[in-house]
């Protein structure tokens, strides 16, 4: 983590949010915290966005926080705001944007947030700071409708995204003739009932 960027907690961001109950706001806050804590690899506080777009996102959803998260020379030193150097991240963003429901800026930002969340080790909704899978599904249905509708078997979202990438590259994920008889069926389909990841830092609810 670049010394000029200070990681922040989920609660700290929501306390400064324009609309703390908004699903997009919570998703952005969750990913920003997870990246700051190193729970997303490679970590990127800016969700792979350019520094200008990341600062615009912060000011739109968390007014005034860009001056707190970055030091006074953020425009020159925001090393964590550059795009993630990971081909699968770029592929995930491209997949989502190819199915976007509109050309709004926040939809592009959400694509980066989802792709960043996929770099984490928990269920996708957990690494995005969302309360459950349904909250993630609502965002996907609203902002990436065509992609949402492709998930006919209710495959877990992270698995589904990677299956889409494999299908695009004509790479077969499983030697079984169908998902229903695959040994990994339970890991790909079914409920994601684990308790949501606790987003607030127990030791310090302010800036870390």
C-alpha cells in the first residue's frame, strides 16, 4: 500500500455517505475497505479505476472523503488508483461492461467493484460488503440485466462469471457432460448461506 493512501473502514465511509442505504454505496464501501485491508489480491483501493474516476466516485458517493483518503498530493501520488495489473480482472470488467444495461458512470464503476470483489477469497457478496447474495443479484439485475438473465441455473455469481470467461475462450471447465453430474456441482450451485463478513474493523471504527 502506498504510504500516501490511507485505508478506511466500511463504517467510516458509510458515516460520510450521501445515501448510506443505497446498494451501490454499500458495494463501493465494502470493496474499498476490503482492498485497503489486503483482502483483495492484488489490492487496489481505487478498484482499478483511473485516479480521476476514483476521486469522482468518492465525491459523488462519499462527499469530502477523497481529501481524507489521499494526502494533499493525491493527484500525483495515488499509486493505488491505477488499474490492477491482472488479465483476469480486465477480462471480468470487459465481460460486465459488454452486458451493461446503460452508459451511466456508476455502472462502469460497479463493473470495477464487482471485478475487484472477485479477487477476494470469500463469497462475492461478502467481499463487496453486501448483506447477502440477493443484494448482489439485485444490483446485477438492474445494471447488467442481460448477464443476470444468462444465469438460468442460479450458479454462484463468481463461478458464473468465470464460466462465462471460459466459454468465451472455449475452455471446458469440467470433464463431466453436464453440470448436474459434475463432482463440483455443490460448490458452483446452491445457497451461499455463510454469515456476511463483518465489515467494520473491530479494533478501530474510524480510519485505520
